C-alpha cells in the first residue's frame, strides 16, 4: 500500500502548523483521526516524520525532506489537473489546420485566426499550406484537425460545411484590350492564351475552372502552367496570358493586373471547412470552426 494524496495533505497541514489541533481545525476534521492518518503515513513509508512531545511537534530530517517532496507532488497533481481541464475546454494544446493558398486572403479565415489567437493564446496553431486534394489524406488519418479547401469530392469519412461561395474573376495584364472593363464573358477569353494550374498539382480550382469553361464551349489555349496561384498572377502580370481565379486573390494587389468580374452566373468557387467524421472533434477545433462560421454569418 502506498501513501495517498490525503496523507500528503494531512502531513503538510501538520508540518506547517506544527500543532495537531490547529492542523485538524484547518482541515475541518477532528484531531484523533488526523493523528491516526499521520501514524499510518509513517508506517507506510517506514520513517518517522514528526518528533512529538506533550508540548511541541517538530519535523525530523526525514520529515523536512518529505515535506518538500509532498508539496511538489501536490503541485504537480494540481498542474496536471489544470492542464487537463484547459485541454478539455480548448484553452491549451495544438490545432493543426490545412489551408489552400487563397485562405489567408479570405476574411472569414484570417479574421477567425486573429480572434482565436486573442482568445486562446496557449493553443499552438500549426498551419500547413496544402492544396485541397492533398488535404484529404492527412485529414482522414488524423494528421490535420481542420481543412480549409475548395469544393472537391470527399470520402465518406470526412464532413464539411460551406464557408463561402466566392465569384471567379478574369485577370489580365493592365495593358490588355479588356483591361479596365467591369465585366467580361468567358467567350471573350476563348482566343486568349491562358496561364493556369499545372494539372500534375491536382488542385480543385483546376478541375472546377476547366469544367466551367467547358460548359460555355471555351477550350482554353494553356500557354503557361504553374503550381501556385501567386505564380499565375506573376506570369499574367508579365503579359504571358490571362487567367481565371477566385476573387479573394485580388487582395494580393499585384501591380499591372486588371480584374474583371465574369458575367456567367455559375462562375464561382466554394470554400469548405472539412474535418474527420468518425473521431470526436476536440474543443479547440470546435472553437475555430464556430468562429469561422460566425464571422461569415453561417452559424
């Protein structure tokens, strides 16, 4: 049989008061049971901790050492309990989020991250930039807690909520013949060289945009390919072609670019919040999900 936490608390009270009566009063118990508990403790550890006389109570050398260790043990237990409670409430721990390259330009995402950091400073945010399709495996395997991605086919093991539906824009060089207009139709881009995603990258935007163009019988002449949207914008800014990208990328504010709203009503892209369906969502993930939906008025 090992000493229990109550033994430590009783001993600390007696050691600090050096008086059984005052210690019993402090612990809200009677003195005889307290004396019995201290005796039991000494028997359990095989050492005399207190030197008692009719007039005084003193710590033995073993008692001095045991007092220091007992205080440390109780502090460790208290710290462990507090940490567990904070983890349960989502006030501590780690939150792993996958996000597409456009996510930092989306207010519902960037604002939620800012608010979350203010409210839960002890939760470590681990952000990983990764395209939509490449997020599926780490989400499914539990290596990501939450994914911010474009609409893409999901396995049955993943759940999602719509975060926003944003319009797609044509982006052209500022000296292009279409530059300066407010809107443009996809058919007006039919003969233009396109700067677009490398199909090997496998982004959701690649498939969605090509499907959109196909619905309007536009077969783009893809003159340049790139792995990232910011690279596409840079190539358009050099005059190598035109492109179609979500409205959020306008916040990049690159020079020599002109953005034109597409006239087609179905020219939009969805942004989803995705998580693993089969596992219980922890509190930190729930807090972040709620923040993103609240900021975008989707709660």
